[in-house]
C-alpha cells in the first residue's frame, strides 16, 4: 500500500536524516507497494543485513490524538524492553496479515517485547478514534495502539508505506526497519537474537507488562462484527457471517435461528456443526444444498453440507501464499485472504474475491481446481482485459448472470467484469489515474460513473437493473442504476448510528437481496438490518435463539511471582476462613484502579474434607482493584479444634509507576498453614516485602 503524494511528506534524504544502524529484513513475502504501484519480488531469504546511517534522530511517541488498550505511554516508560512499532492502517489487508505474527511474538516474548501499533490513517473515517477502537477490538489486538491521525509519528520515523515495522532496543535505539509483510519466522529470528544479546548485557527488564485490551471486555452480543449476509429467498433462510465470533449463523428471514456452524474458536477444523472451527469468515455463496464460505483468516474456502450439517475445506491450506499465479488442486493450493465468493450462473464455477492478492480467483466445484481468473496482483484501479486489469483489495461480489460486480474497497470503486467479454470496467469511482492515484480518489459524492465518490466500499448486491453498494466508511447504502450509471444514496448518512428512523448505519460490510428486501450486515453495530426497497423503510432484524459462544474459563498463570511462606496461624473454627491481604507495593507505585479486574485463585488442602475439590479451578476477582482487600475461603463443613488446613493464595495485579502510564504485571503467592483452635484469630493477615 502507498501514501498519497498530497498526504505524505516523504523524507527523500532518509540516509542523512536517520542515524545509527538499521537492520533490514529481506522481503520474504508480499511487501508494501512501491510508490509507483509496482510490487517488489518475493524471496526466500531470512538473513538480516545492517546498513550504517549517519545522524541519530530523536524518537518519541508524542503527537498521537488518542491511545487504545492503554493510557498514553512514553519512550521512557519502555526502557529495558525491545519495542516493535507497527505502522498500519485498518483498511490495509497487508497490515491484517502481519497481526497474527505480532501476536505470536508477544506470546513468545511476553517479558521482553512490547508491540505498539502506530495507526496512521489513509481514509477520513480511519482518523476517528472510536472507529479505530472498534477495529482494534474486531481484530483482537491486545497491544497498545496510538491514533496517529495527523501522521506526526509517521513523519518523525520517516515511514512512507503500510505496513512498516521498526524495532527499538532497550534504550530506545533503532535496531531494524522494514516495509511490507515480514513473516513470523524472520521476525522471530531477529527479535530472539536481540533479546539474547541484551539479556547477556543485563539490559532487559523481564517484568511482564499488561495492557487493558478492548477484546478482553465482556462479550454479551449475539453477533460480533458480522461481515457478510446471504439471503436465500427460495429456502426462506438467512446466512450470517458472525465474523467476530468466527462462526456461521443460519436463521429464517424473520430472524429465528435454526443452526450455528462453528464453536466460536478462531481456528481451522472440519467436522460437524458444533465441532467445526472458522477464523473470521466473510462472504458466502449457496449452491444447491452446499454453502460455500470465504474463511478469510484461515485463507481457505469452506463447504458446509446443509443436509449433513458438516463442514469441510475445499480450497486453501490454512496458510497464506505470496504467489500471484497459482493454479492447482484446491486443498493443495494456498490462498490469501478470500473475502467473498459467488457462483457464475449456469456453471459449477465459483469466483472468489481474493482481497489479499488484489485479484479474482476461480474455483471449479467439479474438478476441485482453483486458480487466478482476473487481475495482475498489482494494487490499483486499472481497466482492461482480465489478465491486464488491476484491482485493489476486492471485498464484495455479485452477479446478474452476464456481469460480475466487484466492490473494490481500497480503490473506493465498483468494478464490472463481462463474463463473456472478459473485460474489466469501472462502474463507479475513478480509474486509470497515473502513479496509483486512483487509490486515493475517495469521498462521499453522488453522481454519474467516475464523478461519484465512495469510501472503502465492502459489499455489493444486484437486483432489478441496479447494483446496491455498502459504502462502508461513509456509513451509507448506495444504489447504482446500470442504465444511467447514476450513483445515489439509498439510506444512511455520514453520521454513524443504529436507528431505523431516520436510518443510520455503522460501517456496513455486506449486502444481500431477497425479493424486495435488502439485508445489510451492519458490522460495527453488531446487527442485521433490512431495507424494504418498495418503501425505503429500514428495520432491525431481531435474532431469536442466538447467544454468544461460551468462552472456556481461563486460569491465570502466576509467573515470576513473589513467593511468601506465612507462619503457622491459629483460626477460630467457622464456615469459612478470611484472609486480609495487603499487597507489597514499592515506593512511587500504585495499583491500576481502572483495570477491569484483579484475578486471584485459591488452592486449599485440609483434613476431613474441609475444602471443595474444584476450589483451585475457580478464578475470583478483586473489584475494584486495590492493594487492600479480603478473601473468603469457603469450607465444605465447619472444622473442629485440631483440624488443619493449608491455603495457597495467588494474586495478579497491574502495578503502575505513579509518574508513568506503564503498568507491569505483578504476581504474589502466599502459602498459609492453618490450625483451627478455639483460642485462634478470627482472620489471617497476609503481607510481604516488595520485589
């Protein structure tokens, strides 16, 4: 992806403006587009080479308009950590591809590495912090994200494309910089080497840090970021991609849920409806009794047998490919972020919006063969024959039987492909501008053909000579007349909302037409909406019989805990034991009172069956978080004098410096031997020295 010339102040003299040594990862996969729209070739190298530059800049994180998943951080707060800055924007598919690798790095180096997302927007809508906050939650990002809405941090670090990764050492010194997608293996090799190097010098602060991630907030919504919807007028069914919950929901047209496919776990697993697993599925296509699903983050096409209620993978390997000319057996050919799928009428061929490759692919149901059908792989809006045309993150498909309509999201355009002529044209929005400028011709303007402006449109539907468009970042539904090519707003306005009258939407992502009703996946509202095309009235579809997936209970680990053996104590017999806890805070530190909870686990072993066997598997919470609190240990029966009990209390807290917004995870564990006696105390007091 590129930045607009009018938007970017590219630092052409980078070699003289930035100093110290940058280590450059060779490009092992898809890279950011060059500024002229070309794409760098892929290689299989994994070595790191060093380039010496001259003058050291002053690096800081000042200039953002808001922080998400944390209070504002300073570079001083991160001393002793390897810091990885991910410059991204949430519309960018290449940026999406890096997120899983970053999550794996965070899991592998929890005590050594801090990842910070620097979100520098392309589209107007992406500058809004609330829009960004929802995307951070949708993509389950747990590290801090700063809204660099005015691109101040972007300019300070000399960045000129999305995504760009910059690694800083424990003293804030730059270690590496790379634009484009960097595979996990190369990242892991480099970060691991730096961790070992600085640990040997005793310069790594291994105290883990904790952030208050949006995704950790309670989930009570039946739907979570539904990406696409498919209406089956004949079968009177509605198929919903419950993208945030990684599952497919089947309901009738009135919203009564009939079946759910997927257990809510983001993974790739075939099998029965309640055992199968998806990973952020998007578009769907119904062929007889089989529902085909674009399983986006599994990089796969899944097939649901609606009679047998069984799921299987028919295309994709579960891993992303960087090849732009693939062709072969479906389950042996890797895909890249398929976003939608549609059947070519009268055939057994599915067309796939391969968003990650900026192409349209084709899957033959009978032979099982999949491969490129249209697009060079260059990210642009260029008309022409199938194998000369260029797309920009195609994300929605629809057909009238003779043409394929494409929501080309990064180009904010609607494309049309003649199924017989094999020629690609632009139906709405700009195209064929030099140097990739078509990618930055967006807005919110009704009009004819290339006079119209959309903003990151994600969905299309066809009916009665019209193409309906989910104009996602404008929070609107628009309609294009094929006869006149006139683009008009059908419902919604730029203001995000969820009201039916007047109609408001919040970044709708998918459309489907059944008769005179247009169904809308209103993504950021977690809703399905319905528009009566006869009256233009909008209603919210009430889904009945649907609950969010049941999340497995997670027992926190208490790594690097401060272990405190308590002296033997006597306690008066009763139905429970009370522990009065005082956490040992160092000077100039405090408990983060804004943290969502402070978990603790009780484990106890006593004589004569005094304690419940499942006590240690239950996670309790201190709310609000504080350094002084009481814990009650329930007993299954009242003990008698002479009975004994050993209680282990494990507590986890976010401890913050009073002059900083960085919170570290502190774990405390007490082991308390108790004897019950009539002359004992009523409670036990627990304290400890500081770390």
